[in-house]
């Protein structure tokens, strides 16, 4: 089969590899679409993936074409979206229900071959069957949506909150859509990419600007979400949190990224600084939300490229052109 391979830091290609075979509790998925995200850029930079080479792709969906000997829950022909999380179920974090913090954390497309290929193997437990009305080519959006759902789990909801989101890429836009549905009084978005900011306006944000100073909120925001991973945005956002408010680090920063905090202000104003790591008990809910129409794939997916153009897709994503880019084998 054909697959994208991150061979070494900065080097990615598309080549022929062996067809996968399922273990007894696995399925083989014929990939219909595979999304690119910031994690894929980190893998390309030599971060995240413990060893290279690796077939990337942790956002994918498709049709089951083979099942293991002990699989009874799903069958050949079923359309599924795949939760990439691979928890050990043995460490203290897994045993306490915090599998996303697993000491032996692994993921399809990060530590084992992923969905940037014609076929991919996944545990049957990680597959969510999709209803007939879902176009499986759109269902790669479910994985990032499940991360956004986890982010709002961390925020624990706050009716009437004033929300500020840094970044209007895929994840920032998903956080916008969920904020609108979780009782926010206002949701404002910042981005230096004017084209992406137009999409935030299209989706009905309360305000949009390139800098926070352009928005009329002198007291700050109850909830500030960084969906960029950019050091400058993070630093600015930390200073925009209102008294009693919360800063959520949602975007994936480089390992070396640092920011300065003001301990007295955090203490005196009871500010919460927290993070949200990947998927946790949120994939099925995201699939249900997606099936209900919470996202418009036509808005979120800007580019659909053939698998053979995976290197070009990565370059386009890295340049910040478009919104969600998916490859389709």
C-alpha cells in the first residue's frame, strides 16, 4: 500500500509499505480521509514521536475492510472514525481515569503507524461506528473535535462567560463553536491571519481582531484560550485574564517555549492557569456532536489533497494557508 513516511526530522515522503494485518482485537480501516494538525508538524520537527520513521496521521476515518478473529462489535463495511489514543490501562493515571496522562502514552499516527496511508490498523475499542448520513470523508474532523470537547471539560463551563480565543485555525474555530453552545455571553477571536479571521466572523464570533487592544474589554476576559501554541500569543493571553478568570493552554507549543507568569497576580486575583491534553472520555461525545451537525465540514475543511501530495500538504499547513487540510488516499 501507499503511505506517507516521516523518515527523519524535516524529511517526509510517500512510498510503498507492507499492507497491515489485524491482531485478534483489531480492525483494518480503508482510510477515506486523514487530517493534518500541529502535532504532525511537531513529529516532522523530531518532537513527539519517540522513534522515526513513522507513518503519521492521527485524525482519520474510513471503512472497515478486515477484522481480527475476536472482533464481534463491528464488521467489514462499517464506516468508522478512530480515536488514536493508546493507553496502557496499568499506570496510576490510567487507573484513576486520566488515560491522556498515561505514563506509557502512545497513539496511532504518533508512536505506531497512522492514517496517512491507504490502510490503517486500529483496536476495535478505538472505533466509533458512524451513522449512514455522515460522509466518511468529512469524519476526520471528529478527532480534533474530541480534543476541543476535552478542553471544555477542563473549563467546566461558566454560563455568561466572556471568552477570548487566540487563533482561528481549525482548533480555534472549534473552540468558538463549542463556546457558543456552552453558554458564553461573548466569544472574541484574535488572529494575524486575516483570511482565517474572516472564517471566525462567518461562524458568528462576537468580535474579531489582530490584537486584543482593538477589542473593548479593559477588564479582561473570564476565559482566555490559546489555540496557537505561539509564545507571543500565550504571553499576551496570560495578561488578558480577568479577575477570577481562567487561562486554558490548548494550542501545542514547541518543547522549548516559555512564558512569564506573575505569581502575585495569580494569587491576588484568583486566576487559574490550566491545560488540556488530547482526548479523554470525549471521542464518542464528539462523534455524536458531529453527527448532529455541530460543525459544517464545508467551512472547516478548506483543502482535500491526494495522499501522494502529503509533503505538499504539510508545506501548505506549515505556511498557514487554508484551514483544515485533509489527504484522501
